[in-house]
C-alpha cells in the first residue's frame, strides 16, 4: 500500500517533500514503540532497536522501488557524468528523508522524555564522545553502564571517526547487496544516533533544537550522503545479480559505475570526518 502512495520518480522531481515522509515515518515509529513496548520490562530496554526496525519497515517499499529505477538508468547511455547526475537525484531525495527522520526522532524524544527509548543510541553517543567518562555520561542522561574506553585527539580522533564511518559504509554496501533495501537499516540507525546527540546537546529543550541540529548536520549531511551513495551502489549491484546479469557485459559496466560511486562515498567520508574533528568544534 505504501509504495502506491509514494512515487520515487516524483520524489526525484520534488525531493523536499521527502522531509515530511521522513518525519511521519520516524514519528510513527517512536509512538508505536512507546505504545507497544514501554510497559514491557523485558522489551523496553530494546526500544531503540525497535524504533529503527519500525522505521525500516516503513521505508523498504519506497527504497526497493527507487533501487529498481536507479538500476534501470544503467541501461541508458548517459555517460559517467550523466549517470552520476541521475543517481544524485535519488541521493538528494533520500537526504531530505533523512533530515525528516532526525526531526521526527528528536522532537518526539523531547516530547516523550524517556531516555529508555534511545538507550542504545545514547550508549553509542557516550562511547564515541566521552570514552574516558562513559559511565558518567550515561548517568548524566539517565542511564547506567559499566564499560570504559580511551580518548584520542587530533589526527588520532580523525582516524578513529573515519575508520568507524568506513565500517558503517562497508556494512551499508554489504547489506544492500545481500538484502536489497537492507542497507536502510544502517542509515535509520545512524539517524537515531544523530537525533540522540542533537537532543543531548540541546538539553532536551525544543528552543535549542535548531542550534543543536546545525551542530550535527554540518558533518552529518555529507556523512549520510556517503552512506546513501554506498547503499545505492550496493542495491544496484544486488538487483543486477538477482536479474542474472553477472555473466553479461552489462554487469561489468554496472560494477564499474558502482565502484566509482563507492570511491566518491569514501572521499566524502574523509571530508565529513575532517569537518567533525577540526571544523565543528571551532564553531560550537
């Protein structure tokens, strides 16, 4: 039913509409998980994962049909530049959806006011941003934990963030090759982590949300764009394999185009990590 309401071709022409779709999907996911699991003592602590899962379920029909459209573009003689421009339309619309995710997750995190809904995301945030004071970070935000880590600075921090982001990109590509739209799970998870970081930076104050969004979207948008590009490349390869094109000349053309997309994604990740480590702290 959802795929009949949303048209990927229309989203490429009017990508800004996807921010509303992303907001609705993320808001519904938070509300459903809160309604269904919040009173279950055993399942409540996994609410963060359930929120991501519900979001992915909403997105899969749209994402699958978008992948089909992008794979069909490989049949057209557009050239490398033309093909990249066509693929960018899909990435552009997905970025708007991602911003909608962050808005929905952030606003409803503040309105509901339960850190348990984003326990896994807060733990990830503290592990990345306060590894030397992990337990104190969790306590500050209403959670408890029992692990510690080591902090780095400068190029060490840059290397750590880039390698972590590279692992995420690899998983997004592999998930997309193996499961088609499966890479959207990695992207939805990152949206919830960024949303948790935004809310923590804003001290759960809606008035401070615009500033907090600016702080994390400066490096978050290029970072997620890289993940979307990688997911798109993996999905196109996966669809080509499903259609049994791997023994044809067309498949090698698809592979070359997707390899170029992956290289571009890695370059963008380098830029995003540099912004996160050396630019953002100077501004905020």
